């Protein structure tokens, strides 16, 4: 699939122009594991793309160390040798205290200057500079304050990793601070789910197919489930995860964005403005189901167990996982959940009365990652057909990329009996990694696949109510053994 960024004139903002990506927090795991391989996948698709990476962090790194990391990660992402060499040769690392204005000034001057080894006369001086905050929200806020005293490059874009703020008030305060630096259309709150190939498919599926467009309403849809159940456990991320938990880590940051795409009104055009407007309106209309967090949410934590997984070739293996509270770096007193579920309603004329369940968890034995639309029963089942009539469902797989339409057909050897038939499509392999897709848009100055400030605040508004009920212990903390399925009583759409 090609990048979704629409072509624009080369000298316009929002265009495919040479860019410098300055990564704050460059020595962190995210840069090596996701950002640089994402750029690698972008270069695999567009080998001539002009991009330069400047890594910045507090630690001193030996000469050549960052370049070597860039080379390895770009290659891992699929970039060809020529592109890897070109981008790595132009990349550099600068020891930086990003909370200090003078240090940031030096960094941004380096970003605007010609790359090492480049003929200054050839330098067009018009590179777009993207400052990527691969940092926790508290540090992001400090860096933004320090930027107030820095001379910023002409067209500076800010890209900020999730979580954006730590609650609604925090997101509002951060938005206000960011607004003092650059205009909103130069701010990109990153959610890599928006670059997932089947998440992008939701747009075409909904708005380019008459047969789905017609039934995509509460008249025909009985319920919606958006789930991302993972076999991964803590994987050494306690320092981050024990403060976040499943609700903040996944539902606040990712699944609400997917829900916004599934439930938004049809935008007149697929541009960043129309898309962001439509998504924000859906989020503004979103309420907890029944208006009560104690009945609309569930939380649980894994206990010790064995998780069975299969690799790409189908080879199965087992691993034992300790109880979450016994994992290294976890503070049991914090009461962090590893499985969370919230049921919502988009209270407008399209969706009122349709429960929309968002769920995500770690260390699960059955890894359902999907959007499921369950359709209402037909108004009248002709008598003579022998029910029960199985539920019709559209299942959009989020990873791997699949699509299934489960429809009712006649049972074999029983012309009047009913059974379910599944039409399944394995979607094309996306050539871009989700981070590559999202970064491609950001480097082009296009905000279509990133989150606008008001939408980020809405996502926190929805989750804050649940977090308050959990903090007040109004919702019990349940338990599930690692490697088990989501508890039966949670009512998952598919079993
Ligand atoms: O499956 P993906 O693309 O890695 O996305 C899921 C991950 O998304 C990240 O944002 C979360 O912090 C992780 O906890 C989660 O595992």
C-alpha cells in the first residue's frame, strides 16, 4: 500500500520536502525498535526520500555509535543499501539536555545547518525540521517550556509520543503550552495505530462501499467491539507500564482513535482537517455506557501462568510468566491493571443505544486484535427456516491484517436449516510499518494520521471518569491466569 499522504506542490507546507528528524530521547528503546525501522520501511518504499536523522539525548556516545544504530535499524526496516548509506552518512548524534534552552538552541541550529559532508552551497536551507519527543509526558512539558526561549526554525513541526499528558487537565495544559510554540497544524500527537494498514482500510471500507455505507448505523448494528488482546506480558517495561496500565496504555492512546474512525460521520474529503474534525466530533459525543463507570468498566491483573504462542511459521512454544505483582519493577501497591474493558456510547443519532466495547490486555492466551461489528437480527425470519439465526458480523483483523464477513447461509444437507459461513480475506501485506506510515505523513508536514489537540483531550475526558472510579475502588480488580482467555463474564464478541 502506498503512503496515504496526498501529493501537493513541492514548495507548499504539507508537501514531500527534504526533512530533518530530530529525535529527543534517541538513546531510548522506542527509537531503536520502532522509529528508525519505521523510517527504514519508508525508505524501502521511497528510496530517494530526503531525510536526515539527528539523535539527541543526555548520554555521551562514542563517535559512529549512533550512525551504526541508524544503519542497522534502517536495514531492519527494509531500506536498500544505497538509501541506508545516504541517510546514515547525513545523520548525527548530539549530546543534549532537552530541558535546557541553550542546549536546545544548539541542537536546532545543527538541524537547520547543512549535513556533515554536504556542500553548503547546495544546501537549500528549506528543510522541514521535525522535533520528535520520544519522551515521557512530564519531560515533554519541561522541554516545551525550555523551547519558549529558543529561536525556532521557520517551519518546525512537533511530533509527540503517547501518552499526551497524564489526564485531561494535563493534556489541556500541554496543549496550551504547545500552542505558544507552533500552530496546531504543525503539531502531531503520535498514535501508530493510525498507520496500521487495516485501520486505514476502515476509511475505504466505510465510505467507498455502498453496501457497508448503508448499514453502518445503529439501525443495523447491534454492538461494536474493538479489542487488542496481547500475548506479550510486561517484557521488562515495568518502569513505564506500571504507571500506565492497560486503560492508559491502549484504550486512551489507541483504541479510542480506532473507535473514532469506526463511528465518525462521513467526511467530505480525506484531508487532515476534515478527518480530524469528523473524529473529534465522534469523540465529543462519546459517553460511558449508562453514564456510570462502575458498570461500564472492568479491570483485571494477571496471575502466574503459561502462555502458548506460535511464531510466523506456526511453530508453537510455551513460556511461564510470573504473577504481574511479582514482575521486576512492579509496585503492587499501585494497583495497576493489565486487562481493561470500557463500554461506551457515541450519543448521536447514528449510534445512540449501540454499546461500543473497547478492551485490551496483556499475557492473554487468545490474542484477538480486531474491530467487530455485530449486526442486528433480521426483522422477520421467514417461518419454515430452522433457526437459530447466527449473528452476522464484520470482523476487521488489526494484526494480522484480515477481514471476515460472517453471514448466515443454509446448512449443508438441510436446505431450511441455518448455519454461518465465513468469507475471509487475508489483506495484502502492508509494505510500510505503522510507524513508517505515520512518520511519512509527519515528515511531509501532513497531520492526517496524527491526533489533534482537542481529540487528545476528549480521549482523556472519557478515561478520567473510569480512572477516578478505579482509584476510589468502586470497580473490583479481577484476576486471570497468564495464558488464559479474557474472563467469560466480560462478554467478548467472539469466543
Ligand atoms: O502491536 P503493536 O503495534 O506493537 O502495538 C501494541 C503496543 O502499542 C504500544 O503503544 C503499547 O505501549 C504496547 O503496550 C503495545 O504492546
